[in-house]
C-alpha cells in the first residue's frame, strides 16, 4: 500500500490528486494483455470522491488506506462465485423445453461451456439453483382452477393459454405468467441435466417451493417475501463477484442477475452459457444489467477475470458506489442511534433489512 501510494504520488506532496488517481486506475483497469480500459465520462471523478472523504480535492494517506483495503484489493483479488441457474431436464427436453418457446433456443447448448468453466476456472464457490415446485404451484396453467382470477385480469379462465399473464384475486392482487407444469419436486424434470457437471463442493439452492408465489430469482421469491439460502452463504464466504448463467436468460437468469446487483455484488453475466425464451426480452435483460453496472462476457473471458488479470472498470465503479452507500448508511445509523437509548441497535437492524 505504501509503495503504491509513493509510486503514484508523482509530485511527492503526500497526496493523490485526481490526475494521479487516474494513473492508478489506468494501471488497475486493463485486460490480461495490458490494454487499458477507459472509464465513462464522469465516473473516474465519482470514484475519486468516494475516497476523498474530507472533500478537499485530494486523497491523503489515511483516505488511501480505505481505498486500498476496500477497493483496490477487491479489484485485484476478487472472491468469485459461479451460479448455474436451473439447468434442469424440463427446460431442456421436458415439459417446458425452451426450444419450443418464441426464441427457439436450445437449452442443451449451455452445458458444454458451463462444464468447461467448472473444469478450468478457480471459482471460490459454485452454486446450482433448481426450480422445485409443489404439485399445486400457482404458475402451472393446469392449476388455474384452484384459484380465483380478479376482475381486472382481462383474461377469463377458459381463455387463458400458456405464457399468458393473469391476475389472481387478492389481497394483494397477484400477476402471474402461466407456464406448463414443470420441475415438480422429486420428479425427473426437476433434476439437473445428467450431462451437467456437478462438483462435490457445489451447493444446491432450491426455489419456487411456496405454492402461492413464483420464484424466478435465486435470491428471492417474486413477491420478495422469502429469501433462499443463497445470500447468507455468499456473505459467509465473503464473495465479491457473482458469475451468472443458465436457463432461462430472460426469466430466472435475468431476475437473479438483477437481484445480485441490488444486493451489492459485482455481477457478470456469461452470454454463451445462457439460453432464453424471447429474443426481445433477452435484449431487455442485457440492457438492464449493463445499465446497473453489470458486465456481459463470453465464457472465454471468465478465467482471466476470476484470476484478477482482466479488471473491468464497470465492476470497479459498481464496487465504489457500494462502498459509498455503505459509508452513508453507516452515518445514518449513527444519527438514528443518537435518538434514544436503544436507537442505535434499532437503526442498524432497519438498515440491514
């Protein structure tokens, strides 16, 4: 840390200016061949302000200590999790074979590149998610008779078709896309595809287990009522980066990537390891991810990124913004804590939630 500060403090005044900090970023954010990545306009200054805590336009040695420990070290030595989403029989050759959906994409095509990543990339953790529905699940079109539609639904029960979206009577009202019966608990269709490599250290995460609510994301159900076990395990392992892939691109993969970003993780979507339902929705998924500082790569680029040899500025910016938010939330918790005798504990709990 001291050597880095001294090397980039070009005028040796004991501070880093924005211009000197830019030199650090040029050294930091480059690919394995040494090509420097450029920041979008204004983003370099945004990052600089995160670590210029006293807002004097300079980063002193104490401020740089936080920058080094919470930002530079993570960018150069990330802790990475590989999340394989719903590569299950029903989505590849069973009742919800995505090849029969609008995009006509073959879900089996993700297996080979995923297996290669599992064989060659030193991920710190590997997770496999599984849709795991009870027989009376709300998303199954053949269970439509079990629940009442709201008058606002716009589609009567006898008119509803697969992939339509209906509104179930509340409270609260619940919009639901209708799917064929799929991934029923303990069925062949719910099993991971037999050609998918499943590591002994890999952890399975089950979702969609509540009959009354669907669950696309591997983090939360669609109503955000219940978390899966994933978040707690990622926190316990100190994961910084999540690589997401699987089925279906524009449904469960996209929802998972969005929740990963919302949860503060640097999120990387592996394009050639995903297949989806609808081409338009796939493009929307990509745009949403990139708009929230996620990154989309091919599987051939993953190893260098996991090993810290290919460092993307989007991920550096995402991390800096998360650091900024955590600092502000910590300050807010301190303010709340000064209100009453037990306010600090109360405020911290609310922020954590």
